[in-house]
C-alpha cells in the first residue's frame, strides 16, 4: 500500500484462517490479575489489541463462540481487485455495515487503556482492529496495524479521503438502494446481503482521477505496509512487556509480534476469552472479558 521495501522488515500477509490446530495440552489460564498488575505497574508496556476488545461496543469478533468467520469468509484482496462485480458486492454490503461501525462507541476496555496511557504506563498501542475506537476513547499515537475504516484510498493515485465523504457520495448515487437490516456486522464493516440486494448498486470512483476506491484497511490476502510493520517492531522492541488484549492471535500479522517479544525475552501477558495461538509464548494467560478486567487493572494501579 505505497510503502517502500526496507531490508530486514518482512511483509506480513493477512490470511483468512478460521482456527489452528494445537496438538499440545491446554495451557493453564487464570482469572487473577495479580501478575498483570505487577508487570503493568512497572510501566513501559506495549499493548496489542484485537477484535475481542470491541465486542462490548457491539462489534462482533471473527473467531469467538459466535464469530462471523463461522458463517462468512470476508472478501479477499484478490477478489476485490479482480472484478467490478466483486467490488459492487463489497461496497453494497459495506455501505450498510459501515454505519454500525461508525456509530459504535468506545467501551470500558478502551477507556481503561486510555487511562493506563495517561498514567504513563504504556509505551505504545498497536491494534489489529479497524474501528477507530481506541482513538475515539482518546488514546494517542495508536498504530492501526490493519488500517482504519474511517478512510478510503484510491488504488490508482493513492489519495486518501474520509469515509464519511464517500458515504455521502454513495447515498447520492444510490437514492433508492434498499437492503434488509443485517443480523451481523463483521469487524471490517462488511455484512451479508443476497446477490439480488447488491445488483444495481452504483459504485463511485476517486474524485481526483476516477480510479478504484478501497477502504484504507488491509484485506485478507493483502500485505501490511512495510513501514507500519517496522513501526510496530520498534514499539515491541522498546517495551518492557507486551500486553495482548482480546486477540486470538490466529492471524500471523499479530502473532509475529508476540513471537518477536518472546524471542527477545520480553514478558508476554494475554487477557482474552478462550485460548489463543500465542499461549505458548505467554508468561500469564488471563481468561476474562476485557471491560471488567481492564477496569479492575486501572483501579488497582490508581
């Protein structure tokens, strides 16, 4: 996505993996935050957040008990750039689903992370989410590993523009577009609509050059920009600990930072519901909902 190659900084490709096979025994998990409180209290903690952090804001994750990947595989980058029909299908669905993402509000977990940052305990925040809720909660300098749905990018001239402006243009181009209210909105703002509901939807192009517009997020099958990977590596390398929040770590683009931290001897702490692909690298695994757990963490460090 426009980044230059940097030697020693491999690209990270996002793959639509539903699950992984863990042949070992389940590793022990706890509900206690004692070890997390001790480590975070010493400061210089990097946060890596995932979709589980936003479920309490009404945005479902991909892989939880009711995860949307169990019912629907998101469109890949290859599909999107491959045909106009695929882009029409995507934009019709996203035109509906984006409104839910845009209307979502930060939850207690997001506000707790902002409080930890304000207390000087965090050295950086990397998020796999594209919903912008960290920023809405007031956390500064968040690295959007997979981009952000509040922007769109032209694949020809690379100009980025606000998603809200595109929404206005889409509404004007499709005044009679009607679609049923979806049961599920995916974390990327995509929803399921039937083929009949998407036929006839008018897709608008770039205002500047007429090129193909794409949400400024990393699709499955697409590489995370090199510069962004390097920036995340720097955050992980400078941290005294890595705190993983609400991520199954199924996607390699997030798991790789956990492996990097563990290889460097940096403690990895995981708070989420259920097992993760990175459990073997964690010093402690807390199995709790994020909102109550992070609120308790902030209260105990106050």
